[in-house]
C-alpha cells in the first residue's frame, strides 16, 4: 500500500460521486431531521435525491436534545421504528437518544440511495422561466475564510429548503424577488401543538420548484416553534417527499 494510492482512491471515488449528482431529481438543502427524512423517503421512491449540508456533521439540531441533554421526544413511536431507533415510553410521549436518531437518519438516507455532501454551502439558486431549477454551491471552508472563489452549480428538478430556522433558500429568493413571496414575518413564539401540526400541513411548494420542510416551514409561514420534539420534523420531511414524488410522477 502506497500513500499516493490513498490519495488517488479518495479523489477518483469522490469525482465519480460528485459527477453523479450534477443532475438530480431533488436537492435537499440542510441535513437536519426534516431534510434527512425527506431524502430517505424520496430515495426509497426511486428519486435521485441529494442532500447538501454546510457543516461537517449531519443531524442539524438533533444532537444536543434539550439544553445539551441528548435525549429527544416524539409523540408517535412508529416514526422512530421506521429508522430502527430504540425508544422508551414516557407517559403519552416517547423518548430516544439524540445521537442514535441523528446517526440513524443519516445512515438510512444514504442506504436508501440518497447522496449526502457535507461541507457544502448553498450560496444562491438557479431560476429559469420563474422556476427554481438548481443551486449554486461552494465549499464551506472557502466561504468561512472569505476567499474570493467562484462557486459551481448543480441542476435539479426540485429544491427543498430544510435549512432550519433561517430558511436560507427561501430568503435568497425573497431578497432578489421580493414580490414572489409574502413578506417574511419569521417563526412565532414557542407553542408546541400548533407548531407540530402546522409544520406538516404547511410543508410544500411555495414557489415553482421550491419546497419547504421542517423549521423552514415555520419561518416561512410565521408558525410557532416547538423545541426538542421531533415528530413534526420527521413527518414534515415525509410529507414534502410525497409532494415531490407526486409532482415528478405527474
């Protein structure tokens, strides 16, 4: 074994991987719970799904549970069973390890056929004929260093903003096309029950080719936040995946 063989193996393998995702059925921006769930369900339905995550690790806000105590809550244990996550009953709720859930969502999405690219930041979108049809990406370390390095583009049929509280893709569109979307009011105060319901019901397409899932739904539509309960996140990702599959099958 030679040192140069390790380098060559990494470069050639990643080149093949990256080339495969230059064009896709759906790009999910943000590898939090909703984004990973969306990618998992889309990949299982046969779509070429790509997840872009600016950070080194996937999982979004799962890892820390509540105030750093790495346990999360769901209201429906079947949501965890689907990903093979162990859980305990606590009154009418169910708890699970945050680390196990983050790892399981990542593993199951990849094994279902989704491709996850971490350290990849979306800095703009591609819009043609009033349809979102791609994203503009750069390396997170390049962006963090403030270097003047041009990005590249990925083409896709649908984009899902699951970037969380900032709803970053939605805001990219809103900044350049303010007339295309209602005025942003941001997410509301903490109110678990309407938040858990609304994050699923309002998940969907908000502009041709652009969908929202997870906390991006709350930020886009002014819904309340819900804290470290993740059933709504998983169901929101599943719901948006269903809508994308239906749209591309029609």
